[in-house]
């Protein structure tokens, strides 16, 4: 499901205006975090995740675990925030960050 550089660039542009909807603490990936991550990706396709983890290596490990567990793709990380994408073919256009952006900016 690898994203092209053009897709990543477009998603970074959309993601710039988003706020994190899921936070991962030092407790790591709990069932609650994974459930919320799945729901957020299902509804919005493109989401920001805040990683409240001090150690950079530990943060990268959690990002790898997040993308694997959620079957999502990492678009970008900036500091303690990761931008994740997972396509949903049956997404509600009113909830999808991508479709709302495209509809608002006259694309598609």
C-alpha cells in the first residue's frame, strides 16, 4: 500500500491543519489506544497521533508498532507527532479529512 511521494506531500499539506486525535503515553499501546486508533483511522483516514514518550528510540518503536497494528502507513513524523494514513473505501465523506479537504478546495 506504499504511498507515492506526491501522495505523501498532499497528505502532509492536509495534515498540517489537523490536531492529534490519539495520544500514546509512556504506558505504550494499550487496548484502549489501539481501539481509539482503529476508530479514528476508520472515520478520518488521515490522523495525527501524539506520542508522549521522551526517548526518541522508544518513540520510533511505538510508531512502528502503531502502523503495524493498525495496518496504516506513516506519512510523516515531526517531533512527538506522527501523521498516519489508512484508506477506507467506505468512509463517510463528512468525516474523512482527505475528502473534506478535497471538497473544500474544489478537487476531485
